[in-house]
């Protein structure tokens, strides 16, 4: 198994308004961007201090017609994407997009867990990271990954088998159920919980690191987005806010509270 297997390596936004997304996330998270030519259009690289954090691509009419809304999807590295896609299906998940090559980048597939939460897998080229990964808490980088599961106890084994993730601990949240902290081979990766009844489908939510959380929340609304929850304190002393960008994609930020 490589030193990369089971690690979150990329974050991708599908949006109907690339220019609007670049402006919004530039204001809120501080990303700069550059467009890379590709067949049929361009792919936008989102950067924090010159390091690629993620990308943005157009949500086409064809994809919208399939019922796909604006969204963020994360890529998790696997040793063999073809074998991993077969494994996802054997574990009760589904393969939404079969393995496909991206020249000089890697081979990827889009899968869903047994209750429909979507995530991407990739065997990158080269197989190991070209540079040290940014430490969790680095401004502009993803700091937390949260699954709102269709069935936590049924879905967690899927991810454990797929990526080697381990349960760290369960936190009792009362009527909201259990919040399960999980880790990969490198660090604590995030948390999982049963999706609230008012949430239409199971889904992942990704948290990007900002500085002052109150200022970040103000930037979200000033840039045309919505703060749906927060800012609220979490057990490690940080603060989070969950939001929606102007095009409708869900995202979250994590930061500090000014003294």
C-alpha cells in the first residue's frame, strides 16, 4: 500500500458560474485562481499561497439534467482505482463514473457509498505526493471532512474497507445521535453522523480554514452567499460556520474567534 492511500488529496467544485465562484471563494477563503485549458473548455485551479487546493469546473446542462446540483466533491487517493471501484460495488456502493484517465494527473472514478453519499477516488501520478502536505489548520486548505450518513453504522464499514480509515471515538450528541471521529494513516480526517431528517440526501461537507470566523461569516453574506449554521464553537476550541455559495453549493469554514 502506498504512502498516499486513504488520504484526501483534492477538492472539486461543480458550478454553473465559474467567474462568480472564483470571486466568491477568493473573497471568503482567500484563494487565487488560474484557468488551465482542457478539451471542451478550461479547468480552474484554486490556490492558497501558490499551492493548488482544488479545482472548479462548469456544471453543464447535461449534468444538471441528471439532477446534479452545484456541489463540492473530494478525491481520496487509492492504490488502484479500477480495483477500488470494483470493491466499492462489492461493498454495496455504486460506481457513478467508471475509471477514466486524466493525462499527467492520474486515473479517477466517482463512487457513492451504500446510501448514496458521493465521493471521488483517484490513483494519482506520481503515486506519492510531490511535496509535503499542508498541516491541518493551514489557511486556505481543507481542515475537516464531514459525512452526513444515511446510516452511520452501515456506512462506516464501507469507508473503513475502502480506505483503511479507523474509528477514533464516538461523541454522544443527544437527540442528534452519535458523532464519530475517524482517522486515516496520517491524521484525524473528520467526522460522521446520521444525516438530519430535514436533509434530503446523504452527503459530504468540506471545511476550509480561515482566520477570524466572524469576519469569514460576514464575508460569506457580503459576497452573496448564506450562512446556514454558526458560527459555533466545536470541542477543539475552534469555531465553524456552514454555508452555501451564491450558486447553491454547500461548504463550511473553520477558524478562530477573536479574543
